[in-house]
C-alpha cells in the first residue's frame, strides 16, 4: 500500500496500481474460466509443460530466477478486446491507468483487411513489469471503413447508444484521478466493477437482420457493434514451450489452431499458448 502524506500528515492509505492490476488479472482469469471452462484446462496444461521445461533446463530455470521472472510465469496473461468508439477507448485508457497500464505501440490492421487500429495497454516500469506484466491488446473499430453510408451511420448510432462502463466504475476512476489512489475497499470494488466491461454477453442488442448486414460487411464489425460490451476476445497464459502445448491440446480435449501464430521455436519461451475462443 502507498501512504499519502500532505504537509507532513498522513492523509490516507492507497493500494498501489501494481496490486490493483494483479487483483484484476486474477479476477479476469477466474471470470474467463467460468465463461470458457476449457480455459481452466489450458491453464493446467501450460503449467504442467512449464514445470517440465524448467526441470529439463536448469540454465533456463536459473536465468528466469535471476531476472525475477520465475515467480510470475504462471500469473502472466495477455488479453485482447475491441471497442467501437474513440469515447470508449478514452474511458478504457483511464480505467487501465488505475492499474498502472499505459498505451504502448500503434498497429494499423486495416492493411491486413481488419477494420481496426490498435495499441497495447501494459505497465512500462521494470518494477511494475516484474510485479505483474498483464497487458491487454486493445483495438478500435474504424467505422469510416464501412463503405455503405447508411450501414456506417447505423453502426455508429448503435455504438453511441450504449455504455460499456458501469456508473460505479466511472465514479471510482474519477476518485482515483482526484485523490491519486484508491483505498482497499474502493480498489476491491473497482476490480469487480471493471470486470463488467469485459464480461461475455450471450444476446445481441440488435435484430437478426441488422446483425447479418454488419456481419456481411465484416464479421468483426458485427462482433464489436452488436453486443452490450467488448468482452474478452481471448486470454492467454505464458508458456515456455508453445509447440509442446500445441501438441498436447487434443489429449485434453482442446482443438488447437492449424498454425501457431508467434515467434519461431527458438524464442517460443516468450510466446503465449493459443487462446480458447468464445465466439
């Protein structure tokens, strides 16, 4: 916890952003396991493979221990979400700031036929990365790339008519910004309220005809626009041997992707296991 002093007197006690990020990462993992039961199976598989790799490679074990990475392997997560407007992205930036996460990098995915541009929110200080390097790849839908004017305006209207943040989380974000931190009770409530932005929703907010029109334009547009919130598109743990995790997936009832996306085997210890997709 951080103690805030003003004029030599103790004013209040705040929970560090690192701890809030750690709590949120754990809570999101638990929520995702409820939404996608196979994700729990994936976590167990990755943990088993990591143990075996470390046991067979003492040099790697020692290197990770020396760099303070060993204790965080099984808590590291990489998530991805997509939002529909600049206003939603701006509020997400403020939400992630409570957790000590900043936007890093810019990626224009329209060149690959995906109508979004993206950044990654993550901690940047070495000490924060060592505590918990949780990061969320965040994409903003580019509605201007919808060629049909009527459909573009309809999609924009749908997004403007929703609020993906609870009133309580917005209040807590403002409190954090005004006083420079959150106490333990507020931090706990913040984590629970923030989770609601990323929760899975079964039902679309539009009729089938509207969904089909947006889906025919691009399936990602329908996914972003037609639901109450962005939901976690995927959440991945860190694995020290992605090839071995991929090979064992069928044995635990998980269908692996046809190809591994990421670095070659020589650098696979820094990559993530394939996500268990929800949609």
